[in-house]
C-alpha cells in the first residue's frame, strides 16, 4: 500500500480517536508500516487482537491495512524472529504489504468510543434506544478529568433515570455484549432482585485501576483481580465481569461505520489535488475480522 494511503488511513483513525487521548503507558498509532506496495489490496481489517488466526485471515484476503485495537507491540522487543508467533505475525504482515495501526485507550477515552458504547448498553433496556443525556434518559459522565480539548477522558459513570435490579442489569449487559454468561459479585445484604442500582461505573477491558474508589452501585468491566473484586463487594458494590475482550469486540461494528465515513471524507478532501489517491480511498473496503475471538472458552 502506498505511503499516502497509509497516511490517509492514519489521519482517518486520528479523527475518530485522537492519539493524545491514550494513556501515557500505552503504545498506540502506526506500529507497523510495510515497505511493500500491493496494488491489488484494498481491504481494511478491524480486529481486537492480531492473533495468528487473524493474520492468516488477512494474508488470505486482499488486506492492506489492519486496525488492531490492542497493541501488537507493547514492550520493547530485543529481537524480531519467526520463532515467536506474535513477532512472526508482524513480520509476515510487513512482507505482504500489510501495515498495522493501534488505537487502544484512545478509543476507550474518546466521546462516542468504547466506554460510551458500553454505557448505552446499561443506560437503557435493549428494547429502547436513545441518546445519552436526553431529557428523561440516562446520563453519562467521565470518571476522570476531561481532556483539555474536550474530546473525552478515561472511564464513564452512567446515572439511570430510576433504579433497577442487578438481575435487570445482567440482562442488559448480556444482551448488549452478545454473551450468555458473565461473572457477578453480590455485596452482602443486597438482593440482586431488588431495584438498588442507580449508577454504573464503566471501564472497558481491565477496570480495577480506573473503577476502584468510584462512587457507584455497580462496577462494569471485563476483568478485575481477585482482591479488587473482594474489596469492591465488601464496599457494597455489585460487580459485573464479562471477559476482557467481550467488553470491546462488539464496538468494532461502530468503528467500521465511523471509519467508512471518515475514509470518504478523506477522499473528498484530496479529490482535486490527488484524484488518484481519492479514487483509491473510495475503493477501500472495511471489514471486521471473522477469526478474532476471545482467547478463553467456558467448558
């Protein structure tokens, strides 16, 4: 893929989830830029993780660019060899003309990102869909400070128009995430059948570092360490753990729609200056990986 196309796709992703919103410890942006140009490749593949199965899927199709939510490179690598599967995935992508971009916590933090998508799932019943902060509807706010440019921040707290039971919350969460089972923690003296939940603190993925200490009736996240769950339940909070990537994967459909729209915007902006680039951008197909899935199974 030509360098100009890679830059245009990076610009499109930056418009959707500005990298300045990512946590300082995170590794985001263009993590792999292939020097190979494949003129027949026109697919953009979205995935949560760049696993070997996803890599095979990309290599067997006309993929030119992968948006992998989780970092494909997180810690410094002392070497890049085919002996290690995750490194091999990157090397094979580079050799086949596939570049890789990672948004991670920037996509969590941005308004309209993953945490807001999770908020929509618990803020109202699945039979009713409406925007947040509308009159009579649920309210959503940041857990931390908002970014200086007002684009977002880490974590969310959803306040419901009226209290609901934990059983109703479990139904909403499972329906929204498309899962049959979740792990739940019930505090002593509180029945999951009673309407005791008015506020929900939310963090996609691993939430203990963001949620602990937040004043909310329910902590909703992918995973938390054992002792963090114990502390939360002892503090009178309900806890819902849904599997790390289960709290992220469902958002890929929304991301695909946003990216398709943004690619067309990028194409329109360069139509006069670079009609060839504009034509190539318009030809790109955005797909969600079929091979990407949670790494653990319940048996």
